[in-house]
C-alpha cells in the first residue's frame, strides 16, 4: 500500500493555496468555505460539553443520541428508510465518510462511474481504494446534469458502482427527481452500488429540490449516503460528517476503519452537534437565502467586470460559479501551463489577487472554465469584482 499511494494523484488546489499565501490582501474565492460562523446553538453545546468534562472516549460509531437525531432527520427530510440508528456512522467530516465508503465498497480494479467535472478529492479517495474511475460528462447545456442515456452507455460488466454528487461541486448542477429515478433504475438493473455525496443538500436555489437517491425503492440497501455539518451549519473546521450504510458487511468494514483511523470522532463536537440539531433550524434557511443573494451579486457583476471573458448561467445549487473562459482569451507569455484555465488562474491570482480554481483540475470537461466560490462575504465578493474590473479594463 505504501508505494501504491505514490501513484495516487493529488489536486492542484493545494498548489493554489500555496500561491494564495504569497498574495497580500487576497480575495479567497478559491476555497470552498463559507464566511458565516457556526450557529450559537452549536457553540453553546460545545461550551457546555467542555464544562461537563465530556472529554473521554466514546462509542466508535458515535453518540447514541446524535445517531438517533440523525436517523430521524434522514427519515423525515431525506426520505431514506433508515430502520435503526445503528445504520449510521459519525465521521470526521464528509471527507472521512467518503474515504471509509470507498474503502468498504471498492475492490481493486472495479470500474466506478463518476461525473466530469468532479470534486478531485473524491477522485483521489476512489483511486486510493484501487478503483478505476470512468468519467461521464456533465453537460453545461443541461444545467451541469448527466445525460442518462450516456450514463447507461458507459456501464460495462466491469462497472461496480457510481459516485453521485448533487448538488454538485464544482459546477452546481442539481439532479432532478426524474434524473435520480432513472439512475436508481440503472443501479438496480446492473446490480451496482452508489456513493451518494450530499454535502450541499441544504444549498439549493430558486425553488429547486434536493432529492436523496437512497430514498428510491431498494436503493438504501445499495448506497453509502454521505452528509456533513460543514456546509449546512457553516462548521467546516469542526469536522463532523455521517454515513448512512444499511448493508451490514459494508458497515462492519467501515466501522473497523473508523476505529483504526479515529477511535471515535471528537466527543466535544458530537455534543455540539446534538445541540445544533435540537435547536431552531431557521439558521439553515438564513444561510441558504444569503448564499443565493451572494450568487446573484456575483453574477450581476462578473460579466461586465471581466469584459465578458467569463460566461455561464448561475448554478441551481452548491456555492460555486463555474464559468466558461472566452476561447479567444490568450494567456500572457509568462503562463507556466498550456492549459487555458490554469493560465487564467495564474493571471487572476498573480495580477488581481483573486483566488479561483482552474477547471482543468476537475477533469477534461472542466478545461476552459474557472471555479469561483461565492460563499465569501459580500465585501470580499465586491472587492474581487473591482479587482477584475481593474485587470480587464
Ligand atoms: C462535494 C463535496 N463533498 C464532500 C465534501 C466534504 O466536506 P467536509 O469534509 O468538510 O465535510 C466537500 C467539501 O468541500 C465537497 O465539496
């Protein structure tokens, strides 16, 4: 395994972060972190847990009360037919849940369908489990959703599973109920498993709905459904996620790995999570509405600010603007890469202090695009637009 990890690719996002540290007064539209803070209910429950000395080992899979609350939430909101809180594992953020799921479900050499563009961390997690990723394009013309005929055409006898991410990172596509019903049919027909990444379940705009694939007939038994507190409760650094896994074999494997990698997730944070779930949930809608306003602010300005070098429709979900770069834009001579999107990222970071991620980092379909995170506060977004105006004048 040690030397095998040498061949597992890492994302350019790390290199970009290093570039950003060299920039004075940067606009951090590169990283997927919201500017809000965690709700007071979360913070108060964390403080109470510290005072109550809840600083000891816990059950590997997580606090029973927390798993009970989450099982109720999955049944009520996501319509996933969870029978027992034992189906849930509490993890160190969504990233940890996705790693456990990849390790538990994949056999080396298995073909796994995944969207293109895709969040690179998932590509890495699957590659680290020995999977052979097979990219299926998302189409900008379809709001960055799959063409389901194309998905069907990519299924071969070697295909074992599919990674479903909706709302999506980086492009913000939200799969419709019809998309997911058709996908569920393909999964049943070809006896596949699913890793469902629902990190952005609460970030959907303009009345779109988030639907969980595990809510379809028979799908909960075949799916590892991943959720996180990071985006819903603006708590990226607290590291709290969860995995719903009914299949007992997969769950035993994932539990073993959870014990090996973490023993249990931070007790203090788990008590905090109970506090936030028992508290008023109106904050989730406040965050969502503010993100929609920030999306609209960014899109209202970006076309004119960048001299129409960037184009694209606002996303239906998640908090990224995934914009096409005008093909006639020519990179400056000092560009270090033949990739247009990488050259544009270097230009915006180096000359405009504007963080962004080149589309090429998310796969071949992403080339000639840039990803900007609009979850930053309004002043930072406006500052980035002003910097673009100065740059493209
Ligand atoms: C698509 C997607 N899935 C999962 C995650 C996991 O987030 P976390 O580990 O903070 O829960 C992220 C974070 O950016 C993401 O973009």
